[in-house]
C-alpha cells in the first residue's frame, strides 16, 4: 500500500499504480474505517438482586407450601402475610433461570397401558363392541346405539338402540347375542363407562370370556367398531335426525340386515359378512374361481396371470394391533414365496 501511494504522489495514474503493485484500486482508494468504539463497562442496576436474595426466593417458591402454586398466587399469599418477596415477573425470571417455569407441580404418574393384541382365525372368536350417538328429534337429544361386531367375519352380531347408556343394557344385549351366535373367546371394547362397568365385567367373568380394553384416548385400538360407525354415518341413507327411538330401531335393523347380507367387504375377499360368518364363503370362492377360469380361457390375452386376484382371498387371521414380530415374519414369508 505504501508503494501504491508513492507512485500516485509521483503522478502515476491509479490504474497503472494498481497494476504495478498488484493492489485493487477499489481497495487502495477505500476510506479507512474508523476504529470501533471501546464498549463501556456494563452498568450494574442498583436494584439488582444478589445471589443470596435469588437463592432465598427460589427456596421459598419451592417450599412445601408454595411448590404447587404459580408465582401470582405465591405473590398474593405472601402479601397477605405481610411479606414482600419480589415482583411476579422477578419470580418468573428466577424460575426460568432454574428451568422450573413448567412442570413444577407434583404430577400423577400413571403406568403405561399394555397394547391390546388380539387375533381371530375364524368367526365367533373375538367380538368388538361400542356405543355411538344417534341424533334425536331436537337439538341436544340423542339415542344410544349399541353395536357388536365379529372382527373376523365383520358380521354385526347385534345392534340395539336405547334412550340411554348403561351397563345393564349392555349385558342384556350380550346375553341375547351369545345365546344366538355362541360365547366368544374375547370381547373387546374401549374404556367407556358401560364398557368398564362391574355389571359387564361380572357377566363376562361368569362366562369365562376374556375382557379386553383399548388404551385411554387411543381410538385405533378399537378399529373395527370405529370403522363400522363411519360406514353407518357416511351412508347416503343415514338420516340427519331420528324422530323417536322406534324410528331409530327400525332404521338400524334394516341397515344391519343390508350390511350383513349384501355388502361386499374388501377385508374378507369381497364376500358379504354373512357368507364368511356362516361358512359359505369357501364354496363361493370355488364358483368365483371357475367363472374367472372360463373368462381366461375365452380371452387369455386379457389376463396377465392364471391366479385369482388377491383381493378375493379370505384372510387367514384378523388382528387388532398385530405385533411387529408377526408382521416381520409375514413379510419374510411373502418374500420367500
């Protein structure tokens, strides 16, 4: 930079001087930056709390009498006792510095619930049930629809409509269902008051039926009942309101009859729930296979394989929350095949 300045003082142009010295003209002609000002030493506020005062505040708010209270409550209670500890914002700042702003209270620690893992290899083994609300004639009135489904066949083994919900009505429904379709191995439900009632538990225990419940706030643990309620309420024929309990009962009886005997369910090989529940699906599978074989023989170029579509296959097992190990085994078996 000194050589550049000497050349320019001697009358050499800035371009030539920059070329001779290897310095950019922009760099050479830039004004020197002023030195940064030396920062002033921080001023300690006169009202700043010292370490002993801060420790005292923390000890008070964590004492047994105040540990469950927010700072605003602590502040007010101490004032009523003639004590000024600190401002509300100061108490909050001290708690924040010690990472105690959230979760200072003693909280109940509930044990984790076991994941219900249920499997059915045929009809009559595992029943799932739940209660859904049906809108009544005026706003705010509802009827309770009790529905029990066989998770393997998807057959609705019972659907009762009542004006209220109770464990006694649930037991009445189950006794009727078990008398017609037989006693299952497992009955699964969520944790509603009727599902967990002593009346239901006693009846199932007397019949030696295993009682299973979903985890709290986990609707996926009762997928068959929840999915059927969506099928019901999204159906075009589902009314906005029912004029009476009798009207709701007639509708549910007709809907369940149609669902059980005419609805082809993709989860059971496009068979109706009644065909699977009563063992008629295997015979229909033979007839379907013969129909497909005839179609392939007539127009072989329209079929890429001689095997029947997988969607027509009956399930070997039906799970609620299939274990990861079982899932891995099935995947390995498919890859090996």
